[in-house]
């Protein structure tokens, strides 16, 4: 053995990231064995999506809805129609269910390479309900939920406002604005009056805290 030691190759003890490990498992085996690829990412997918897939499945036959869904991609099939037009089909799964995704025409060339080898995607498009249960994609974004978990901010959004500004009209407009940014953060109103300050919680409204939302709130309450 001593005589052969100079011919031996040292294998580095390297720990793969979760994403790389899952990619290698799917490439070699066709499925995942080390862990559930959705485990620990439920809140991230929820914060990046307009609806859960379970919610979509309650829509009536042929009802259409604009959606954004983040999740796990699988069963990718690339095909060509009888007329020679390429199209792509795959499944997108979150922690509540699975939905089909279709990509047609010019979008195929745009997103063809984005799908290869990826595990997690965020898809924007039109959802068709009922038995079709399919999203016709308009946009696709590759995401890394492991990094997004670290950046996920679920602390309450506190809005400071005077009683004069928080009239009935502004309160209605504020609620409509907040509902455009669904997420995981509760909303608190710090209302300043002449005598005291009240802290109120807007129940049944949860938002994703973004700079764009904060800017729109400032514009609304400063006008």
C-alpha cells in the first residue's frame, strides 16, 4: 500500500447544498431520497404566491384567473404540435397540491433553458379552473427558497397615522391597497389623536412587506 500511495486520489469531503443534492438525486435516480424538497418552504411559497394551489382547485369549470404560484417543478415534457409549434408542459407543486403549467409559442424559446435542471420556479399566468386545472404561463422566474427563507420577514407592518388622516374614505382605500400585497405579516395601525395613541390591528389582512407597498401607503396617507 505504501508503494501505491502516490497513485491514490484524495476525495474531498464536501457537503452539498440542499438544492445541489436534490438536483443530483433527481438527475441520477429520477426522484428524491434524502428529504422532501418542499419541507420547510411552505411559508416562502405562500409569501411569493397570490393563491395556494388548493384554493385554485375550488374554482369552477373554465373559470379564468390571473395568478402567481411558486413551487416545485416536475414531470417536464417538451413537445411539438402537429403544426410544428413547440410547447412545454410540467407540474408545479406547493405544500397544498399540484397544478399543470403550459408554455406556448414564443415563450418556449424564452424559457426553454430556464426549466432545464431547475427544481423551484415562480410562474405568473392565467389559471383555468375545473378539470383543466392548468396555468397558461406568461412569465417564469427561477427561485432559491433556501435563501428566501433567510430573508423572509413576517414581523407586523406598523402604519403610523393621525386620526385626521384615517377617515372612512382613506381607511377603505388603505384596505384595498393592502389586499393587493398578500403575505404573512399582520398589519397594525398606530393612530395618533390629540389626547392619546391607539394601536389597532386590521384583522383578516396579512401582507408582504415591500418597499413598493410602503411607498404607496406613504403616498395615500400624505395626500
